[in-house]
């Protein structure tokens, strides 16, 4: 299946909660890859270490692959060694839904996006400072937008998060 949402990443795809309407299951099956659909809609988990974002070092933000909701920043990403992208916290204005999950025989806390209700992954209490949390997130539920593309993709409001990186980049280009 073609991944139309991945292709749209080259075009403006900002998020407006007032205008967002979750696509139907059939529309999502057309727009998402099999693994993206399976993870976000059926609460599946992608394979560790075999996903595009577990070791991505680029600066930018991660948004919900279904809605474009801004979720996480690379500034809060760390290498937890688990094989999935891990973050200490969501973006400040993001409202991640948390639900109890007993699917593996023990209690876990599932995290979902607020507007698209996409399954993202789980949050654990074994993360580093400052939060002590580890948001272990499936790459298949995310789209990455680099700091160079934030403005053109409609997420320019997040450029301020990277002001130190942008200053460094400006000095490097002189």
C-alpha cells in the first residue's frame, strides 16, 4: 500500500483541532501503511530497532501520523536502549491520553493522541531526569518534522524550542 501521509510530509500538514475530523477506517487504510494502521488503530507494536525513528538524531518535532497533532520534541528524546523512540515528556501544549493496559499480563499505561485517538505506545516510570518518565513510542505512529521544515509544514510556533540550535546553525554558516 502506498503511504500517502508520508508523501504529504513534503507538503504543509499543520494541525488545527477545530478542523480535524478523524478519517474513516477505510480512508486510514488507504492513507497509512499496514504497520502504521496496525499500530495506531489496532494497538499493535512495531519491532524494536527496526523502525525509522529509534536512532534518529535530527532536531525537530514528532507529530501524530493520522492527525498531525504535535506530540514530542527531539529535545526530550533519549536513547533508552529499548529499540523505540523514547521521550521524557510530551510537548507542553500536548494532551496525551493515558489508559490502563493489561494486555501483557501486567499493568502498563498506554498513551494515545488526544484528537485522532491513535495508539502511540506506553509510558513507564524508569526514565531519566527531569521527569523520571519514559514515553516509549512506536515510530509507525509518528511523522518527524525537522527544524528546517517546521515553518513550511505549518509548525512554526515550535521554532522557539530550538532557538539555541538555530543560533548555532546561523553562526556555523557565517
